[in-house]
C-alpha cells in the first residue's frame, strides 16, 4: 500500500523526508502547478459585466488559482491556439 506524502513544515523536515526511499509514495494528492517567470511590465484595466466576472472567479476557484492568473492563462491559450 502506498503512503501519502506528509505535510512538511520546515526545510529540515523536507530534507530528511527526501533522504528516504520515495518509491512507495502515493503522489495522487499533488496537483500540477504552473510557475510564471516572465516579468509582467504592462497592465490592463477593463470593465466587464458582473455575471462574467463571477463566472471567471468561479472558474479560477475551481482551478485553485487567482482570477487574474486565470484571465492571463485564458488569454495566452487563446492566442496560442491556431485557427
């Protein structure tokens, strides 16, 4: 039976945990994450209807990310998708 990965509260705990054999761990509890390294040097401001903003915030909450990141991802996906 696979073990769950415990919550590690300090660097020392994390180092001790990583020093052991990790082949019998259940990694299903992890969610993929995306790291943003590119500098954000421009800003936009827009007005949207309340229902649209509520839907955006609900979509972001379902993904577990801030709604501004959700909007940025949506814009990036739309531009990257070939027509």
